[in-house]
């Protein structure tokens, strides 16, 4: 892999009961650095949960993008999470005084997280539209929009929202407003994305992933490894050809799996290699 200055690095991951990672021959502590150096985006059958599942799925995707593209985001998120967990622990114990002491660091970090999320979404929307155009999806997706639901009433500050929720939080034993309740509202042509057809949903999810990859390349100098599982399903031949053509144009490293004998748009490509997998045996095709 290459860094922002064109230097080359070697990253390795081993599994011998526990996972260990090395960068340029040196063992690394933890795995956050591995994710930072080698970002991976995966699209599979479960990716539809992004549109139809719980807000947690959408927050995870948003935080992945902020983690890689927003400087200092991981630190603010760690500070917020620590304060959030400590406040909840105090609430469960009925220690109101301790719970209120954690409100200030929770608010400071939470507001920084929310500002970063909003700024990221503004850029993500633009880059998703670009990816949709390159993939040939623009006509089917129409007027795409993504909005952030911050996790409390936007007419109030986070501090005001917590103050209004304080009595209920103390009664229930956990915080009910804040970044942990954030969500993303995805629409195109005025329709909620969860109500679209499966084909439209797959195009949208693919464009969102492509938009994140494009942002990462532009803002962090790294393009992710893109993993596409059974991309042929629920997309017509023209859509698959457009997607493959767009991915080749972006020049990212892409791994594609399919049960079909051929992938439209990849046959005979100079930059592609095909493998056949049967009974756990991988054979170059």
C-alpha cells in the first residue's frame, strides 16, 4: 500500500488463536491502526440493512467514514463514549450528582461529533452523486438526498436537551438523547429509500459506498479495498457493466464474488484476474 507521499508500506495480519498485526515488520498495538491504514468497504446481502434496519447500521457506516476522513474524530468519539458510559453507570446507581458531573465532557465531545458528522454528510452527498454518475446509476436514483438526525431536538442545544431529559434519564437509568440516537434519513425523488425496490436500493447502497471511497481517496489519500459479494444479483446486465466500468475508472482494488460464470464488464480486462472456487479449492481461471 502507498501513503500520502507515495511511500510503500507492508501490512500483515496473522491469526494464531489471537489476531496480530504488523506494519513494515513491526508489531502494532490494537487493530484501530490496521483499519486506518487499510480501510475496507464490503457490500453483501446484509447491506440492505443499511436502509431497512435499525439506526445503528446507519450510524456505523457514518462513523466509519468520519473515522477515516475527519481529523480528530476518533479522539472526540472516544471522549464522548467514556463520558456517556460513566454517566449511565452513575444513573443506574442513582448517583445524580456524579451523573451531572459527566454532562459537561459529554456535551463538549457530543457537539464536536455532531458537527463532524454533519460536515461529513454534506460532502458525502456530493460524492455519492458523483459515484452514481460514474456507475451509470444517476437516472434510476434521481434527486438523492441524505440528512442527519442528530439524536435530539435540533431546535435546542445538546446541553439543553440533556437538561430537559435529566429527570427521565435518572428515572430510567440511562441517557436518552445524544449522538447515540443519531440516524441518517436517505431519500431520492422525495421517497424514503427503505420503500424503494431492491434494485434501486442496491444501486443506492453501492453509490453510497462508492461516495465514501471517493472521499477517502481525496481527503485521506487512501482508497479502500472494495469487496462485492454476488454483485450480479438484483442488478440488470447494463447496471453491472456500468458499475464494473466505473470501478475500473476509479482504479480501486476490488474483489468481486459471484455464482455466475461471468461478470458483465470484466471479461477480458487487462487489470482483472479470475479465480474459480470449488470445495474450498481456489484455482486461477
